[in-house]
């Protein structure tokens, strides 16, 4: 049966750990003889409705590294932009390609695509979830602290797609997560529900609050994301900034309440002076470029999981 990755909840806890183990292996000891032909003879479509730097490039490079081909499809140049249905598009694309990596404004588009294509559909970001980002983030945290279970991540800011996927991902690997979002900007209720379900099995603790100082207490990681995600209309900017700034900005003072070895993480792109000040993102605690690099290794591992037959050594 084909596998999709629309949210991290599509993976069992063991499968997520397997992908992370593979990602560590391909990052530290890349073996082309073992994995370099995983996508040989296969073509993956990259269908993007929104801009991207990291996701697009890391997927293209990952596919090439695994011996496959990719075709970049801009939504606006497809008949989708003139009203062709998602289901018809999916049923056509599956006749040509072996997988679809898609970035969309409305998560439902991915659901429709996955229901209508008999090939894997991978979420490259939707308004609700960004699972591939979080696989890379977990890899980065694992490398940094040598563990995942018992590590505490504090997310401060808007309850974005990234925040939702962090809730799901952290609780699958036994990490503790606290989220501080203003009232009215909380994470997606389904993501919160999944997080509690996961936590009941892994023992993760979850705090959802509107108080940043409460969230960051004893945290290993302080994480934030933009206050103006791509699907948010520009007309909301002023209202949002009144709510978020300065209370939900990540500033050096916040780290006084975290662990002494706490690091700063951000999915990027960052907006200095908005969700984070330069002193933090450009300072010694910041590991944002390790995160960005790990998008590549995480996605190589994801493709091996979806298309290969190897188990990690
Ligand atoms: N983090 C992330 O998804 O970046 P891009 O929007 O550049 O792909
Ligand atoms: N929350 C952000 C993430 C960008 C990678 C957005 O959706 O724009």
C-alpha cells in the first residue's frame, strides 16, 4: 500500500525513530552503494503553490542524491490555477510520476491529492502542518543533546503549522513540549489532541499556556516561527503585531529562565526584530543553520523509508 506523509501522525512512533536513525546514518556515513539508487528510474513532482527556498532545494538535492529525477511544478503555471480540480490533477500526475511533494495553502488540497493519487504524497508545508521541517528539527536536537526523550522544547509565538507539527513530533519521540501562544492564536485543536494521545504512550509532558516565561522554564530549546505565515493576509499584520510584540518576541532575557545550555531554533525564514531579535538568532545559542542543513538529510531518509527496502545499520 502506498504511504503518504501529510502529518507526522501518519507515522508510528517507531517509524519516526527509524527515519531519524536513517537520517543520522546518511548524514554521518553516506554510502552511495547502499542508498544512491533508491530513486533510480523514478521521478518525483514538486508542486508548489507558495514560495520556498529550503524545502524546494533540499528536496531537489535529496532526489538527485538518491538517483532520481524531479520536476518542479509551479501551481500558477498548471491548469489548477484555471480551475482544474485537485482530484483530476492527482489522477493525471500519477500516470507520469512516482510521488508528489506538495506545498499548499489549504491542507485539504493535500488530503484530496492523497485520496486521488495511487503514489505517495508528501506535505512540503500546508497552512496546518509542516512535517518534513520537524523531522529535520528532531534530528538537530538529537545531535545537539545526544537524546530526544526527556529533552524539553519551548515554542513561543504564533500557533503556526510548525508549532502544530512540533506538538505531534515531540510527543512521538518522548520529548517534553511547552507552547506559549497569545489567546486566539493557539495551535490547531487536532494537533493538540494528537499530542496528548501520543504523550499518553510516550510519557511526554505538554504545557499549553499564553505565558512565555512559564513555557521556557528549564527548556533545552526555545523555538519560534514568523508572526505572518504565508497564508495569513497582509491586512492582519498590524493587529497581529499589537498582540505579539514585544511579549512573544524571543529576546535574550527569555534564556535566563531556560537551561544554561539552551539553544535557539527557527524553521526560517526569520524576520529579525519581529519574532526574534538579531542578538538571539545571530548569537552563539542559535542552531538555525544546522536545522536548515538537516532538511536535506531528513528528506533523504524519508525517501529511503518510503521507496527503499533498507533498515538502518
Ligand atoms: N523552513 C522552510 O520550509 O523554508 P522554505 O519556506 O524556504 O522552504
Ligand atoms: N509558518 C511559516 C513557516 C515557513 C517555513 C509559514 O507557513 O509561512
